[in-house]
C-alpha cells in the first residue's frame, strides 16, 4: 500500500498536467494510495526537520513524508526527489530505501 500525505498530493497536483490531475485524485479515491492528514501535533516534528535540513532546503511535503515514515514505521520511499532523500534520515540515523 502506498502511503502519502495531503501535502504531497497538493505538490504533485501542481506538477501534473491538467488532464492528469483529476485522474490522480480518482486513483487515490479508488484506493490507489492511503492519504494521511498528520494533524497539528506533527507541526513541531516537521518544523524540527525543516530547521535541520534548511541547507537543502527541505520543503513541507518532504518533511511530511519523513514524519509519516516515522509514524508508520517504514523506510521505503517512492520519490523523484532522490538527492534529498539520500540525505534525509529517520530516527537513529536510518536511511531511506528508495524503490526507484
């Protein structure tokens, strides 16, 4: 199951063609991905990551994925942002395993 956040869906929406945008949401609604709302309690965690990686600079969508990965206990990531996710670390210095 593909896990993601609404911040990532929003970022992807802007990268897709107009024709693909609705199809992407239809795919999600049909069960293609589980989209999480991390809630306000995750704000502090995302802020800490944004500060830690400000030299990259990390964006909110990336921070939300790192928080989600920690919460879900996963380390595999599907991303086109390979360079940044080679740098980002999970707790205890664990690396992401990129599936592409």
